[in-house]
């Protein structure tokens, strides 16, 4: 079966007309005879939208009951059974009510597409998963309902429904989007002009990127190599030379002239891995500059730089190329026209900018290759011995043999030259060629024993021998130098790979990584100590950001090697002076150290920002609590007191008692809320200091029941439990909060179970785990576990940690039911005493709070052996058996902040 096609109407904000456009498309298709049904369309009470849906077949919605409320959702099974050609499914990011087959509506859409049904849907830009943080930064609102970007990207058609911010605000003001009573709040908050403009730009850019992806795919499928100037893309060619920064800035100015311009930089690396004139440190710095200007850096292999650059530019559909004036000296143009001239000649439909700079025509300053290969002292001595002493010794031997002929003698002397080159390098080989030519002339070229040559052909032969000897020596030495450079490049690549792995595997904050990196620098370059120094300006003394090794340098002049990283950062090493070729690799280490230092600084700023945001959130929640949750009991107290003091009303004793009871209840409630606020404040500031002492749990638990109705809790706390290490007062407050929360969400008539048991490292004493031993061993480090079990709606596993955060309330909790601090205070107090509070499912439905506390050493207790088969499950849990409910979902109670 062919997969269905997905069409999505994308909008920048609610009210731009996505649903209206979807219904208009449906009417158009239905008019052509297409089988179209409405799977789910939400008109939000908009008259024109509802009118446009008339005449379209609508699949009845499925009704569900959740937390004593009725909801309707799209009936996925009915649509699959109906099997229309096209289904309309509004609000792609919607979260389904628990009880549906899928948690998200986009998952329903996936099933419809897999069944071969075409789907037309809608979504707002703020609901895309990848843009959640961006949208929150713009609007201050975190979107909880999101859809994966890949789901939207895979759509066969994406149509942007655009509207200017002014037009949308007018539509909102006319009551065409929301109810009149909510319009003012919407205009003043989410629908501010700045928010709408930013969201609109976000939607336009996201859609433009998708269009660009489609264009690139189409050009590749059709084999189109020419440039289509649909969007400005500027490619900068970087050689790794000092002019790169100038080119990047110039290209950035060109890209900024038009909206949406894209900046790319490319470095053409040789396929043999040799660096040529490119400086790795310079490329690292230029890459950082490019990324700071919003560009992207690319490396391409190619032995023909001009062809590789043009291939890259055409591959990314570039419209302009920026190159620098050649650094070649005038005489170097005998080798060819140069990259700039070749690119300009062959660019065809791509504009080429040649930017002048201060390094133009001053020579390439090629990275030097060592002219003398570092072969070690023994090989150098051996080479010189072969080059200088070898020819005379060979001459003595040949004289004893009366010579083998001039041509044979030359080949033997040439062999000595090659051997000197292989063993000692270039200069011993040149010496061998010169000494060998003189020896041949003296001993084997007539007239003998003179440096005079009578026959012209012999003069030519000796000259050729000298030239060939020197040429062979040069070639052999060049090959040895290339081999040495390749081996060094491989070692550098392995070192850089290890360096990158160290950085990438580190913590996001970079904590500790700087020291690890400096240790790696010391080990790689055999240094005694290393330090990363920084200062904000030239007048401020250097400060050590990180150091490694004994007596690290505190100033650049105290080290043997100083690698500056920018103007205010330096990597300083102490131990030995490094050769120039090692400094290039050290520059990469220095750049990575700067990155790690910046990462650490940014992580600190991010942590401070998070703390500030958390403080702002708590202050906002506190203000909300003061404005409503604290004012509500005060209003009740004020009303009761005013009634009692009224002179025009005579109250009987029953009425007075009722009013006084209301005052007392309001005061108790106010006292409870204020105590929780104060406790949370103490926990936030770290001023909670528990008085830990041996405490009987069975004496603390009954006092924690004072705030719940009589008979609403069933206690199972044996007196034989070991004592615990705890602060009795803090423990009572914690248990009171947990028990009150459990009673609040338990069904009417079902008691909350509070059960305690001692726990050995292998399991609870007498709980059936490890049974058959007949006794419990005394154990240092034992625990006492208290379980508070309710039969309420439960909490989803994903939300169980969130319910312990400050100012969190259940989704169905009414205003005035508390400020959402009870569980946070309870966990904070228990953890301050060395215990833990966790939430888990209650078998059969509900939530169980598990309080785990350290016990005094458990005594040895003899227990009878118990067969697990003899234990009734209801007796094991201590809960009354409940009938199985067909649609019971124990994890449906939500824990979402209001």
C-alpha cells in the first residue's frame, strides 16, 4: 500500500488563518469529487471557520472520561475504518487525553499516512521541537505541546500562512480569534508586536530553509550544475594565509547587504596531506572569526585549488566568490596564472570579487620544510664518512684491481653517493658527489694522477656524473624529507584527534578539562609545567586561569615557550624551547584551551542565569500565592470578623460558633501556607540544620495526622521498629505534608495507608524477600522505610520528579488548594536528615510516597520461615482489594505547574 501524502499549513501564531486555509483546500478538493472527511477540526468558536466546515463529512469524535471530566478526541479507529482519500486533522502538536492509543496527535497522523490516507494538517512555528528554547526566549512562554521537526520536514507540501503583526492584532481586537474578555490580556502579553514580528521571521526563515532543501534536492536529481541565484551565498576562499581575516570581513559586509545572505568559507587542502603555505593556527583563528560573523567553515580536498573551489561553489549554489589578490611575487607567475585568475576565467555565472590586501605580491611565505632532515647524530656521522672517506677508499680498491672501465667506475662512485644520501641526507651526498668526481678525475681519467682531462668525452662524463650525483642526492633527500613530514603530519593528526576527543568527551561546563588539556600539553611536548594566563587588558597583571605541573609560570616571560591566543590570553610552557614546527601544533592546543576557557565562562554565566531565572520564577509564584492563596483565607477571616462586629445583626450561638470556626479554619490554613513558604525559604538558603537524634517513628507519625480528617488514614507502624536517626520536628512536618497530599487525592471513603517496616540491605525485614531464613541479622547501616499509599489517580512516571519542585500543583487542583510547596518541603527536610523521598505506583492504581530514613543498628530478630505461596497479595500490601476497572490508568494524574 502506498503511503499517504502529508500537507501542512504552517503559521507564525494562533489566528493567522491556518484552519481556514485547510478547510478552503478541503472544499476545493471536495468540489472536484475527492473523498474528504473531517477527522478533527477545532473552530475555537470562530463563526467563519465553522461555516467553512459545513458540507464536509465529519467523523464523530470519540468521547473519553478523564478525572471526572468529559473530553472529545479524534476517533482514529473510525477514520481508519472509513478509509477516505483525504482526512483533515487540525492541531498537529496536540496532546491526546489519556486513554487514547497514541499520546500525541502527530502519532495518529503517522498511522493515517501508513494506511495510505492523505492528511491535511496545521501547526504553529512555536510547536516545533527544535525551536522551543528560541520561542521561550522571545515570548517568555514554554510550549509544552511540541511536534518533532522531522515529522514536519517529511511533509510532501508545507504552505506558510502569513499575516502581518498589525493585521493579526486587528483581527484579535475585533474578536475574531479569542473571546472578548481575553483579548486585552492577549494583546498585552503573547500578541505584542515584537513577539509577532519575531515569530513571523522565524516561520519565514524556517520555511525558506525547507524550500532551499527542496531546491538543492531538485537540482541534484536533475543534474543541474549551473547557479540559480535564488538566494545570496558568498563563498570565501581561504589559503591559511594572513589575508584570510580581511577576506572574511569583506565577504560578511557583502552578505549583510541583502536580507538572508549566507556566508561560507572553504579551504582547499591537498590530498597528500601536506600543508603547503597553510598555517593551521591561522585557519583556527579565521574559523573562529567566521563563526562569530554567522558563517560556516568547510574543508575540501583537491590537488587543483581553482577547480575544487569552483566545484564547491557550484555545489552550494553560490552567487559570489571572494578571493584575495595573489601573494605571488612577480617572477612566480612563470608557473601559471594563479588561482584567482583561473577562478575568474572559469567562474561563468558566479561573480568573483578580488580583494586587495597588504600581503599581496609579497611572496607566499610558504611554511618552511626543513632543508636538513633530522636523522640523528649517528646517521649524520655515518653519512659524512661515506660521503668523504668512501670515494678515496673505493679508488684504492679499484686501483688494486687496475680499474673496471670508466663507466663502471662511475656507477660504483654513484652508488656511494646514493648510499650517503640515504644514510646521511643531502649534504653528505653532495660531498660524496664532489669528492667522487675529483677522485674519478685523478685516478681513472687520462692523464692519470692529475686533475687535467685530455679527452673531451671524459670531461663530459665527469660533469654528467657530478650533475647526476647531486640530482640523485637531492631527490633521495627530498623523498626522505617528505616521508619525515608525512610521518610528522600523521603524528600531529593523531595528537589533534586525541585532543578533539578529550574536548568533546568533557563536561559541557569544561570543569577539569583545562587541567587535563594542560597535562596533555606537558606530556606531548615534554615540558615541566604549563599555564594558561589571561588578563582583561594590557594594564592588568596576568592571572592564571589554569595550570599544570610544578611551579607553573605566572607571566609569559617566565616560560620557555609563549603562545599568544588573541590579545588577552596566552599559553606558557616551562621546560625547553620548542622548534618552529612544534609551535604550529602547540597553536592548536592553545586554541582549544581558549575554547575550553570560554566554555567554562559561558557555563558559569548560564548557571547564574538559570539561578536568576529560577529565583524570578519562585518570586513570580510567590507573588501569585500572596495575591490569591494567601488573600483567600484572609478574606474569609475578615468577612467573619466583620459579621461578628456588625451592630445591625443579632447572631445566635450556633451562628457565632460557625463564624468563629471559619476564622479558626482560615487562620490554620494561613498558618500552614506561611509555614510552608518559610520552610521553602530556609531550604533555598541552606539554613535548615536538623537536630539529629534517636527517634521512635511510632511516636512521630500520629502527630503528623493532625491536619487530616479523623478516620481517613490507616496506620501500620509497629512499635517493634528500630529507632531512626532524625529530627522529630522536621520529620513530623514532612510526614504531615505527605499525608495531607495523599488524603487530598484519595477517593472519598478510601483510607490512606501509612505503613512502616525495617529494611536490611537485602530487603525489608519479614517482607518476603529473602524469606526462608527464619531470622533477621543485625545490620549497621540499616534503614526504616515508611510508605504512604493512596488510591488516587496517580502520577505519570515522567512527571514524578516534577511534583517535588517548588510551586508545582496537580493539573486538576483548584486555585486556593495550596501553593504547591508541600512535597518540595517534605523532600527537602527528609534529605537534610540523610533520607530520601520517592514516588512510585500503587498496585491497582494510585501513588505511593516512600520515605527512607537511616535506622539505628538493627538488632538480631528471630522470624519464622514463611512460604511466599501462603501470603495473600492484599495482606502483603496492607490495602483492601479493589475491583479491576476496565479503563483504569494509574498514571493519569498530571503534575503540571499552572
